[in-house]
C-alpha cells in the first residue's frame, strides 16, 4: 500500500525555521518525482519544491533561496528545510509523488499525504 506521512509542522515566528519530513512506504524513491505542495486558507494548492529520481530539484519562485528539499533514499524519506519564514508561508503542507509521470505539476501527482500545518505568526 502506498503511503506518505508528513511530520514536523507547527507554530513559528516570522524569520524562524522549521524542517518537515515525509516518510514514504509501498514504493522506492529511486524511480519517482517526489516533493511538497501547500494550500493556504482560501487559496488554491500550489507547488513548493520537487526532486527527481536523479536528484534534479525544482522550486516555486516564492521559496527560492529560503527552502531546501532533500532526500535520504536509504530511509525512503524526503525533507523540506524552511528558513526565513514569512506569514504568507502559513499553509497546510502536503507531501506528494508522481510515480508514472515526469514532472512537478499537480496533474502529475498520483498519491498525496494528509498534510501538516505550518503557521508563521508572532
């Protein structure tokens, strides 16, 4: 059974940092795209960052230079290090994978995690 389980969300102050984790099971990271999306209250879901099986990374423009995606294939786990957090980063963050398509767009995704809430506020 394919599962994606996120953890690490919480409340942080503006300018702070947080690291999210996504534990994958039921498939291997060596032949898929896997990454992060987010959805803020009242807004549509958008891409954050994705990494391919070969290690190539794509970031959404608003997080470039602040967020870093990485993976540990031995642990079948993907991470999102978030630095210099802003109030507009507040959202539910979802881990997602494209096992049958090559890309980071929402329509490429075949499996989603349940999400973890990140709140950036003073």
